[in-house]
DNA sequence: GCGCGCACTTGACCCTGGTCAAGCCGCGCG
DNA sequence: CGCGCGGCTTGACCAGGGTCAAGTGCGCGC
């Protein structure tokens, strides 16, 4: 595509104020004037195609990023070569915070689908957050949310059974879709079964079987990337310490 | 104890500059003048006895805290009543960052032994970090370290076997002891076996057995709270994907 | 339209680590 | 000095979920 021939409106981020996400993102709770200051620190970033990396573990740190549309996965690779997925980032969510510790990214971020990004060059951010206390506060808030999200992930990995993990994952995704004003009952999963399994500390076969059992139990309807939550109440029940759903395919 | 009758020098934090931890803690890399500004934002906090809570999940957020001596565990409790330990905090380490997200502590912090604490009231911190850019940068660095530490914990929970988890835990503890200029080979564990097991996502029996096997393999000598690392090289080997140590108590 | 590949599903089997139960040991207390 | 308790260890057994292998089906290129 030649520059100028096709005009993608999503590409033209005019300002945080005119962005549909501004209530969810860094500008949340910031007044009009301060938001204009924030705008000076935000740069657009080219859209990433599926599978492309936003940054790679070990890269020098230049900027924080916010997902505008699409989604990312962040993961760390260990010396042995296998990865652990740390999280999935939906629109309005920030990535790159781990790089503040020592000016190198500690994880990689990869687009799960065509994804556009706002870039917050850190030098500009520092200046603006210094001048705008409300933005400073809000940045801390957003970073702290990262910490809290990782804590929930840890609880899931440490204390929950496979079935509870998948149920918790689906509920959390549904809730985040809700915040984006999407349908909370129809999830279009941008990540593969392998990614889900890895994120949950399971193997893909286990995830597949659990989807099957939840479908048999009438809680979900699953069709490739599309998961319908038919019984949110029962799904919520599976997040606690419920008994495992039956394994047989027609013993009911 | 009456005020003034017994003078505990550790209780009298004169300033960050005179604190033995200042190279590890918030003041790291900050010049003399800025450190004096920081001092105005730091308050001493009464020492906590073993088992006492610094803050509790759900408490209103007032301050961040830094361990001066002793140690803490942080943990979240789920509705079902059981807890997941998120981490152990040694001197120089910050706690309470998760509360910045929505002004409530998301986890509880409990002293594992007699522990003294520096308190950083957040309103003062905000003011000081605003005036002192180097301190702002350093606070972000310290918070980001929290994120990175949780990421490592996640990798451990998601991808490592029981034996690798315990080995990784011991190595990490040893390394942190080193930073505090303590002996890296002789660990005095302030936490119980139950705490270790919980932190690692295992049960106490498994931890006990693994200590036994590592002792049989000549890697450790274990005596209640005292663990000597006899072969740091072999311990490092167990952190990767090594084969499990033999289970039998004399088949070697 | 056909065939290939990849993502996913399904089944059979097995192993790591959890559960349950008993025993040990160091410590505080009567 | 003996008792009891709590933290820890040890053993026997079991099951949740991992491994291995085969099968299904959608999408894409030719």
C-alpha cells in the first residue's frame, strides 16, 4: 500500500481525547488540559501484523506501549528454549513496564493479530509526568495494575486445578471484553490453544479436553476461535473449588 | 520497654545516607543533596514482631514500605480461605506497590521474624519524586523490579518441576543474601517449610523430600532452619532441566 | 478440486507430586 | 524429667494431568 492511497482512520490517532479508549487508558480521570500535555508525549506506531514482535527480551528500553486495537502476548524464554506466556494485552492495556528496572526488556511482546499501538517514549513521559501530577499518579496506577494482574496469575498457577484455571481465564477475558464494550458472552480468542495452555501452565491436550467437558456440561459452546459462554453462573462456579466435570462423553 | 530506657541503635535511622542499605535501596545512585530530600519523605516505623501484619489485604493505602532488617512474607487469601504466598521480602526490598492501583492493599504482609521497616507515606513520596527526577526514576526502577520478580516466579510455577523450583528458590535466596553481604553458602531460612511449599506451589511433604534428596546427593546440608549449600555448582544444575535426584535413601 | 500442513481433538497409558497416616524431634511447660 | 504440641519427616497409596500416538478438519496453495 502506498502512503496516501488508502486512509485507515484507525491509523490516524488525533489525540487521546478523541480516542475511544481514553476512559480505560492512561488518560482516565485526567482533565482536558493535562490530556493535551499527555498528547505531546504519545507517538503513533506502525501497525504490527500477526506474529510480529513489538519488542524482544533483551532489547534496549525506549518506550512503553499501549495497545490501541488488536492484542499481544508477552512471554519470557528460558535458556532451555521454552517460553512462559506472562499475559495477553487487550486495547487500553500497557506493556513494557518490566523494562524500567534495568533499561532492557525482560520479556518479548508479539502481536496475536493485526494490532496497532501507541508508543510512549520514556524520556518524554518522564518530563510530562513530572509536570502533570495527575498523570504521574495515573501512570503509577496503571503500572500497579500490572503487578496485581501478575499476582492473580500467580494465585492461579499456585493454588488452582486445571479446570479452575481455564474457567478463571475465560471469566477474566469476558470481563475485559465487557470493559471494552464488547459482548461478554461471545469471546473471539485471538490466541491459539497452545498459547492458552502455556499461559495456564498446562498442555494443549488438557485445555482441549477441558473445553470439551465444559461444552458437554452446557456451560460453553466452542467452535475454533469462538467461545460462547452459555451459563456464566456455572462458569463462575468452576472458578472456586468445584468438583471436576465428568470426563465421559455421554454419561449424563 | 519504656521510651528512653533502652536505646536500640537500629531503631534510630538517622538518614538514608547513613543507612547500611543505601546502595541497595531507594537511594541507590542518588546524590547527596537529593538524598536529603528523600529523607524528608521517610518515616521510621515501629518494629514488628514475628507473625505481626504490616498491612492486610483490603486495607486502605497510606504508604509504601521498605524492610530495614528482618523479613516479611506477602500473600493473598482467596475466598475459599487458603493463601498463596507471593514473595519474601529481605532488607532493602520494597512492599506495598500493588496498592497503588486502587488505593487498597491487594495482599497482606506479615513479619517472619522481628522486623523493622521504613515507611514512605505516599503523599510525601509524590511530592519528593516530583521535585527530584533521579528519585522518580529510581522509584520506577524499584517498582519495575517487583514486576520482574513476579515474572520469574510465574516462570517457575508454569514451567519448572518441583525439584527445579526448590533449587531455583535456594539460589535466588543465596544471591539476595550475597547482595546483603551475608554468607551465600549458609542460609538461615526465616520462613517455615509450609511457607516455602506454598510459595513454590507444592505441599510441605514434597519440599521435605526434596531437601532430603538434595542432602543425600551431597548438594546441601539441612538442619532445621539452617541450609548449607555445599555444591553451588550442582545446585545450579538442578535449576535447568536436570533429571530428578534418586528417591531411595541409600541406592547410590 | 486435491492434497498438504497445522491447529486441534481424542484415546491409552504413566509419572510426578498430592493425600493420608504415622512417626520423629526439639522445645516449652508443669 | 516427662508430657504435649507444632513443625517437620517418612512411607504407602493414589489421581490429576502430562506424554505419546493417532485421528480429524479447516484453510491455503497449486
